[in-house]
C-alpha cells in the first residue's frame, strides 16, 4: 500500500500542477490580449473550472500521504484534511487569478473588477487560515520539532542539531520570500502610479543585502560581550550561524534604499516611493518571522497550552521546543511571539496604508506613511520585547532592542512633525497653501489629540515616578511601562498636537488669503 500511495500522490500532484499551469497560461493570454471585446465572464468561468481541478487533484494527492506513510487516521482527521486542503488550494488558485486579472488587465468592467478585488482580499485570510489548520489532520503523525532546513548531505535538519554539510535554512527562505513578496507588491504600486514596471528593481537589489548587513551589524553591536564577539571578532562574519535583528536591518535597508533611489531615479518622487515601499516592510517582517517558528527561537516564556489549543496544533506542538532551552512536556508551550508579532505587523500595515494612506490621506503629507512605519513598528516591538524569553533578549540586561524600539516611536513621531513643519514653511514661502478643511474641525482635533497625548504622557511619568527602576531584566514593571507610555505620549503629542496646530495655521492663512 505504501508504493500505491506514493504513486497516486505523484500522479495527482502532477495533475494538480498541470491544472494550475494551464490556468496561469489561460489568464496570461487574456491579460496580454489586445482585444477588448472578450467576455471576461467566459474567461473567469474557464479559470473557475481549472481552479476546481487543481484543488480536487491537490486534495487527493495530500490525502494519499496517509497511505504513503502507512497510518490509519481517525475519521475526523481525514474529513478535516479533505475540507481544509480543498479550501486552501482553491483559495491559492483564486488569489492568483484575481490578482493577475485585477492588476494587469486593463478596461475591465467596473462591476467585475470590484468583485475580483473583493475575492482577492477574501482569499488571502482564507488561504492562510486553512493552510495552518490543515496540518491538524497530520499533527499526530509528525515528528516535532519540525525540520528547519534541508542538508544536502544529511537530509532534514532540526532546531538544536548542527549540520556538517551545506544546507538550506527555512529561516533564509522565509526572509527571501518576504522580500520578494514586498518587491512585487511595491512594483505593482509603482506601476499604478507611473504606468511602468521595474522602477524599484535596482533599489531592491541594493537595499535588501544592505538590510541583511545592517541586521548583522546591529546584532553584533548589541551582543558584543554576550556572544563573545569581543574575544573572537572573526565570529561576526559567521552569519550562517544566526544572529540578525530586524531593527538594524530596517534602518540600514531604508537609508541605503532611499539614497540609491534618489541617485538612480531622479525623475520619480522619493516621497511617493517611500510612502509606498517603507510600510510594506511590515509585511516582509511578518513573513520573515516564520523563520523563528521553524527555528524554535525568539519565543516567549512557557505558558499553559490549554488556553492556546485553539491555535493550529502544528504551532502548539512545535512551540514546546526551544533552540536554547529544554523541551516542555507538562502541558505548557513557549508563547508564540512570531505569530503575535506577525499578526500585529499585518494589522499595522493596513492601518498605515488603508486608514492614513486612503481614508485620512487629506490630513497627511507625503512621507508621513514612511515615518508612520517607524512609529508603528516601534510600538509593536517595545510592547513585545518584555514578553521575550530572556535567552533571546539582546544586550547584557536585555534592554538593547527595547530601548531602540522606544526610540523608534520618538524618532518616527519627530519625523512626522518635522515633515509637516518643513512643508508648511515651504508652502508659506511660496504662498501656495492647500485647502485642508475647516479650521473648527482642526481646532477640535488639536484639543482632543493634544489632551489625550498629554494625558498619556502624564500617566507615563506617574508610573515612572511610582515604580522603582529595574535595570536587571526586561519585564513589565512600572518603570518599563512608564518609559513606553512616555515615548508613546511624547510621540502622540508631537503628531496629534503640534501637527494639528500647523494645519490650523494653514487653514487660517488660506481664509485670510481668500478674503484679500
């Protein structure tokens, strides 16, 4: 039966891949066709059939794994696998079809294009959720911790087990996948803006390795004495042994990318580019955090697993292992910070791009979204750093990343304020003040925003005064919480208070100019 299972798995996998390739060619032909009278409904109907074949064949192929590994699954495991794999495969095919037609086919009827966009948006969470939960059917037959790489001499590699030969780490694949996803997303955004692909190609090729280099430098500086770099400086070049930090990667990647774009693309606005590109780094970081899951690293402290059993079992069971500590066996697992930060990063991206980038765009300036990334990621990291297991904290007392995360909030907010201030002064000098709305609304915004910011700032100061400074470990004590609130309050004061004041001054100036 094992041979039969393997043969059937291969056959249906080939059928599945063939159906997917046929759909790719079918959609590509429609997108490239100059003929405008082609009925898109007929195209979508054929794609729907091919996607169905792809999902059905993939479903059968995956279920043949039970036969191939010679196990007798429970009925609910088979049912769960059948349903979720079919949904996952169909969502994947739908995502490709809708994405390709929506972004590449011109002159689509608005009603059809709108439906394609909604289908594309829905398919993303459906794909992610069904993919993770589809492993529940195989959780009882998997070996944990799951592999974190492939060695060309030893086969699968696992966390905590070194490999003597050349290997491909899943962590590296996650980082590369996140970078490529962001590149294609930003390329489409630039295409929508300028009608041309490839504008940021050279920037990506320069900024991505610069970000890796910055991530390594930041880690080495933060752990100079902890990891023994001071005793053996040559260790800093052993990047394959791990040791990267996103904060340093983001700083160097953004700085180098901006400088390169300005030098190579003088005909395009750097401010439009950074507002499109920089916030998407949150998505790359969310995908890159999957590498921590495979490596069983950068997690939190042990917590009762019973409160987290609603998560996919592959996360819960793999979360019982750590690359630096003993495996847990008493009904606990390590808090999955990779998942928490990934979800927060995705949410932060949509807050920046959809809320401030679209709904509130008339109240923002070019460049605000890029600085907004610095604020949002600073808030996320400063809140999660105290939850990290101490073995994964940077610096002697674990404060290195946390301090700079708090500074991210301040520097990002300061960047937004200076961005508004400089632009206001330039418009005032050129006497070219834009219409930003009613002064009364903006005054209310000033009063409310400033009051809330001052309130948060006051609470932070009170907590700092009432709490005793704790510089031995990074935990949620009154002092550390006070510092975070202080940074958030100060940043909010700059953004919602002083920036709103500039808006009011612009509105008043416009009224005076109109009366004259």
